[in-house]
C-alpha cells in the first residue's frame, strides 16, 4: 500500500481545516503497522483514506495495483469487499444476526457455498464455538470483539484495518484480543494497519508511524 502527497481538507464554520498535510508512506505486504499520535492528529482520517472509506482532497493512494483515488465509491466498495477487512472499536456487529451469522455475512455477500463451514472454523479459532447462536447483546465486549475479528478474517482479506480495537475493553481482555489479532494475522499473512493509543499494542507491530497535526513526524521500526 502506498500514499503519495496525501492531503485532506474539510470545511468548517471557521473556514477550511487541513487534517492531513502531504502524507507519503509505503506499507509492505504482510507488514503490521501502528498509526500512533495524539488525539486529533489525523490517524483515523488517514486510516479511512487508506481503506477507501473516505476521499482525499489531493494525492494518490494505491492498494496493490488499485489506485483508490482514481475510483468512485462504487468501485472502491468492490475493492474493499474483495481485499479489505475491518475491526472497529465499537465492534459494528449486526444486532439482528447471531454471532455465527455475523461471521458468515461477508462470505454470503460473495455467494460462497462454504460460508457456514468457514464461519464455524473461525468461531473455533477465536474460542467461541459455544456462543455461535448468541446475539451480540448477549455477548460480553471481549466476545463481541472476537466475533468482529472472526468476521474480518472470514473473507481472507489482504489488508486488515483496525481502529482502536482494544479501546472499549479492559486491560486483561484487551491483551487477549491483541494476541488473537496477531495470531490470525500471522496465520493468514495479512497486512495489518491499525490506529491505537495503546503503546503495548503499537510495540507488537513491525513498525510505528507517528502522526502529529496531520504530518508524518517520525517512523520507527
């Protein structure tokens, strides 16, 4: 994944606000990268742009051979569905679906004939086989995040984006989620790009990308 001269400007009541100011970065296949920095620095905005969830004001973004910045929303959605997975702080599970059905959903959207089998295997990997029939409101926060991770890996994404994946969890549960995330990341060979304020989580990554006031200020390995 590459970003070249990436800018993001939004209009506010006080005029234009430049959130990102010419970001250049490259992330290698199967690499794990943490986007770190103070609140309001532009981390989540950068994540959204790299994932094709938002559009840049200026610059280019390449996801593999796909130039996301040259695509409309429909084409970006197709690319996301094919090669991208997401894990969010707020879990984003569908309350009307059971845990198993939430994991099956991305596979069913692809008309996979093995949706249930793959989902059952992933539920086993995250240690929740006994909770397959439970709905999200009957699961703990840690269990919901494990279901969300299983769902993210269901379609074997090439790139997984995670936005504060342990932000709503207590410390002990967060450690379990971190271990699980990296275990599956290694198993699937997925590129992992995450936003976090958790220093221990960031240190588990191959590299940290530090952002402050919309600028890439330092890169650590």
